[in-house]
């Protein structure tokens, strides 16, 4: 009989932030991960502690939201203030 792993157990097996993004099927560029991966991981870990997600979809939503928050913070301050969203953004 095959053992079913919890999301937490599956997350513990991931070695890199890019592995995390791939696990949750979120497209991103390696350059972004190289620059902001640690920040993204910290924000995602904090969001997990606060929201206490129950399933894969809730974890994915938390990671995607933190990814988008970092992306939005990189936009020029004098430009549009509203996020135009990523192609796969849940905020659209």
C-alpha cells in the first residue's frame, strides 16, 4: 500500500525555491528566484503560520500571493499603482 504524504511532508523534501514554485505549478523566472527567493520563502513561511492552510490549493494561493506582492513592490512608484496581474494571477 502506497503511503500518502501530507503537504508539509512533501514541502520538507523540496530543496530549492524553484522546486517549490514547480511543485505548486507557478511559473517564474530563475533570475527572480536568484534575487528574491529568500525573501519569497520567508514571506511564504510567515503566511503559512498565520493562515494555516489545509490543502494544496490553499498553500498554492499563499505562495502565489507572496510572489505577486514582491512583484508589485518592484514596480515603479510613479507609475500605475494598481497591479495589472500576471497571466496566471488569481487577482484578475
